[in-house]
């Protein structure tokens, strides 16, 4: 986890930095509202990266933000095994992400597939989402 406090950057710039960090291989990027010295509103930038990418991402944070330093710490994590399958709905094909860990199982339709079909068919996103889950039950 890499972190930096940013007290003088615009929202547009923060969005740009987030995109750059994700494109550079960060697992996740998020901002937390904080107060800094002299009661200035600011954002804490948090970036989850692979240990091998720490130096590369640190250099990017220093180049693209106003911070003068980056804090880091090592974290451990457990991740669910992920597989993918495709189901056919009345609106078209949707990919499902299947995540498992022990006896825990989560099935999630891919947002991009559902959004594209919802726009194409002029129906609500949730209609496609639910159709994808229903299609999996009938397989």
C-alpha cells in the first residue's frame, strides 16, 4: 500500500492520476477525504500495488501529484479463485465471473456486457443483469 496526502490538487487532476496509476498496473486506487495542517481539506491517495511495482508506482505518484513523499507498507491478502463462463440471455451473451473460496461462491455478471446489451435493447441495466443470473440457474 502506497499513500500520499494531497492538499492542492483539483478533482480533474486526481481523476487523471487514478487513470495513470491503474494503467501502470496498480491493483486499486482510492481517495479518502482528510484534513491537513492549518485545517486544509485534502485527499489521501491510497494505491495497492505488487511489491515488485513499488518503485515504478512511487515514481509515477511523485511525478504526477503535488506530494513530496510517499509512505508504504506491506500487506497480505487473500483472494478468491476466479473463473469465467458465458450465458445466453434473451438480450444476448453475458460473461459471468465466478469467484470461489472454500465453500463460498459468488457469481457476478460482467458490467460491460450488461451495459452494452441494456443500451442496445433500450432496457434497464438491472433487467439484463437479472436475466444473466437467471440464465445461469437454468443451465
